[in-house]
C-alpha cells in the first residue's frame, strides 16, 4: 500500500480510532488481560525474514503470510525482510497483489494501519523469525532467533543455536505451513513478553498426518514424505462458527484450490477486539461492523473455487435444519447455548472441531459417528479439561483467570494454530479408512514451548446419550448419507448394527 492509501485508510476509521493509542486500547484489551506486561513489550522491534532463495515457493509464502499477519496483530513495530520482486505463487495471487511483499504489506496494513515498519536503529537488536529452508544458512541469525519451515505434512521449527537442515524438499500442505507460521509467531510473542529461554520453542518436527512430534537437533531429518494434495474437494461442508478459529480456517482455505459447497453459519459482527487474533478480519470490517459470515464469504468467493452460502442466526434456530441437510461433514466451532451437547442429536455426518484455552492451549478433534466419540463426550468435565502436561501456571503474569469470562481472552496465534489442525483433519479424511487409524483428538500447550502433542483416539463412550443417538436407525437416513458415511462401518460391522465400545487409548507423542 502507498503512504496515501494508508492515510486514506486511517481517515476512514478516524471517527472511531483517531489515534494509534485508541485503536490499540480496544484491539489489545483481551490479550492484555492474559499478559499484563503486554503493553511494556509490544513496541519491541520484530523482524520476519523470508529466505531469499525460496521466496517464490508456495509453502514459504504461506508461512510468511501467516506469521506476518498474526504478528502485526499484537506487535507494533514489525518489519518484513523479503525480496521485493518475488512473485506471488499463483494460488496466493489476488486483490491485485502480484508480489509476496505487496500481499504481506496489504494484509498487515489492513489489520493495523498504525504499526511502525521502520528499520531498527543501529545497536538495537530486533526479535527475529526466519521463514524458509535457508539451505545457504541464516547469516544474520544468532542463538536467540528462530526459524520455521514446512515440508510434506510436517511443520518445522529450529532454534538457531543449532541450525537445522533438510533431508526433503517437497511442498507442504497448507495445514503444515499454517501451523509453522502460527508457532513461529508464538515464539516471537514469547520472547517479546519476556518468557525465559527455557520456555521458547525448541527445534521440532511435527507431522500433522500422524501427530508425531520429534524434538531434537536432528528433528528435521525425521520428515516422512507423504502425498500432498494440491486440490481438495470439501464436498458439502458446514462451517458453524466464524469466530476466531472459524475465520482463521476461512483465511487458510483461501490459500489452496478448494472445490465444493460451503455453508457458513454465525450470528456475530466483527468488532475491534476480534482484530487481535483473526488473520481474516480487517480494521474496515471492524469499523463497519460487518457480519462475520459476510467477510468470510467475500474472502472465499475471491480466493477459492468454493460455492459459498451463508446463514446468520443462532444455533438452536438452525440446528435441526442442518441435521436434515445432506452435508458431508460439519465443522462445529460454535458452542453457544451448549451447542456441542445437542450436536449428536441432530444425527450429523463426520464432525470436526477446534478449541483454544484461556491460557496457551489449543487443539482439534474429529468425530466419526459410531466408531468414535461424539462432541457431547468432549463437553467440559474433569478428563476433558486435561490440556496436556504443562497447562498450569505458565504465564509469567497471569491476571486471575477467574476474572476472564466474557469475552474469552486468548493469545493471538492459538486460533490459527487450531484452525491448521482442523484443516489437517479435513485432509486426513481424504485418506479414507487410513484416517480411522489416526488420533481423533490432539491438544497442545505452548506455555513452556512445545514439549508434547497429546493425542488420543477415543471411541464411543458407554452410557453417553450422544453416542447412543448415533447408533440409532435414524442416523442411517441422516448422517450416513455423507461421502464419509462408509467410515462409520468398521470391519464386520454394517451400518445399522451396534458397534462395540472401544476404550480410549491414550498416548503422548514425544
Ligand atoms: Zn458421546
């Protein structure tokens, strides 16, 4: 964007946010509730460097876009260092942007017209994130810096006291790239707010196909080559909830060739506090109070081959109609009025969902009717509140979380990380019955870095009314119609018969 265009943008929103201070006071309110030292650190200069030799690579561009977009939603001094002539990959070209730098700058300025992009004064060291493989090394980096990349289904990170090297050069899935970008943004945030180095990200390789996490200085050598779909037909898909996770998912869906029919459902309008974590919403969306479904519909209509429709309303008015509609899958992100408890009784097809916690946690889940647990099984209760081995007391200055009620506070990168896991689960379903062998719940807590991905494969719960509803003959005429209906028949168990209960098997990927 030119200086004139930025000034024009500021002028359009001036009646509500006449100054940067007024804008940040509203936007950063939720994050400041979790991190009371936030304001002292948001002016630390940040630099995001893009590997000059791979700057036209689609994966590197996706990671850089996600990392820059999320970082400018809390950091007020951000500079992106990338080759100005690098052309955008064809799957990312839109809105008149031809180069990577144009698109990054456009997304950052429409997220925050006030941020400062001037280079650091001599002698001041910025917090740096390096994006890409950097096969020729990262000459400017030191041990405080972090690098992210993605290959195949695997998101990669490296602490640059031990530079990592790649065995493979395959393109990555959008999900793996987005996860790498979000984790990179979280490492910048940790350093900015003063987390001690033991809580920063360490060198890792996280395979989003099997949820395996490798943590050692040779982790990048562990990458397994898997087929990476260049296109994805989502069939007839319901996205219920276009809030923090749903809007991040819509943003990511615009980064690859998707076909099919998508129905968006939400009741809310964009407000200033949504700008602190959604990569989709712009300052003009918040200024105009645009409906979240309208913003997502506009984005996906311009950035995908999806046929998109939208419904604005509340869950209890529409849930029954959704149950009667022959969707192939639901992505259920709305939990107003305890929606998750009612989902199984609408006899849905496969349901995917994502979550964030009020601390540093995020996750995603899948529910294949009859052979896996249902959303009601995941409603808060003691075992469902388990968020991994490191959930407690990891924020350096946590405001009493009891006070954090509505609106729920969440750190800026978590919802995009959750959306990336949901997207990986969407892609896993294309693997057909192989998906049945994969965990159906993954949760992570970034409070102390990335010590583990906690995965579970949960079967139907004995005595759960939701799981019982899925076994009914009514489900056969509803959820079973979807393209993934065959996944609900296990070997020797036909649709319509009762499936044996399975005990949840827990494993911690390390
Ligand atoms: Zn259940």
